C-alpha cells in the first residue's frame, strides 16, 4: 500500500470527511430519508476512521470506497428495518399528490421527504442507483463496480427509472390540468 501523504492521520481524515460527507448524506437521504440519513452518515464515517488503514488508492477512489461502506450500512439498515416492498404509484396516486404539482416540484427544490415520496414508486434497486448517481454523484462505471453490475446495466436501470418518474409526473400534471379546467368551467357556468 502506498503512503498517501505526509499530513497527519487526523488532518487526512478531516479532509476526507469534509470532501465526502455531502455525497454520503445525499446518498442516504435519497434512499432512506432524512431522519436515518444523519445516523447512517455518522456510522459510515465511524467505519471510515476505523478502517482507514485498509484504503488502497490503487483499487479505487476514496469516494467509491467510502460509498461502498455506506452501501453496506444501507443494506444492514434495510435488513434491520424489514424493508417494505416498493409501493406502486398506480395503486396509490395520492403519493404523488402529496408532493404537489410536478412542474413546481421538478423546477424547484424538493425536500428530502418529498424526494423520498417521488422515488417511492420505484423498486429498491432503481432507488439505490438513482441515489448513487445523483445523491452521491458517482459515475455509472463506479456504480457498476460497487453493485457488481455492468455499466450498460446501470445505464439501462437509470434510464428506465427516470423515464418512469417522468411518466408519473406527466400523468399527475395532466390530471391536475383536467381538475383545474373542470373547476374553471364549473365556476363560469353560473
């Protein structure tokens, strides 16, 4: 294993935390929600500190190594919590109603809980890949390596997931437009 720098271990770990805490938190926020994200982020960095001596920069980047630790903690979390199956928005359209109009949600910033509601119709694998790509800002190749998939498979899952979310948002937007049109025509017939 190569020596990473002459900086002290504390300084190096402080730098690692500063550089990677946001992507780790975002990964958890996308996949488990804000309340558990803080605890799991802390647990991730506790493991990073304990196992820092095992990090090998020749095998991958710090970010990928740290997010692999986060991914393992997420898996453990879901096992402990008895993760429920994904809920279909087709069966529960009220899930998208809770978030509000899709145009406003997609153009503005969503809260972590709103984001979690938008992603709920997807399966666990789809949510995980979206969390790694957009929450943790990993490239497809890094995600593929972490999840033991091919880059093409990661791209396909991501593409299908985003298309599904777009379809749900468009369907919700059309329903809202019909509701507004019906409400206006009813009001003008008086």
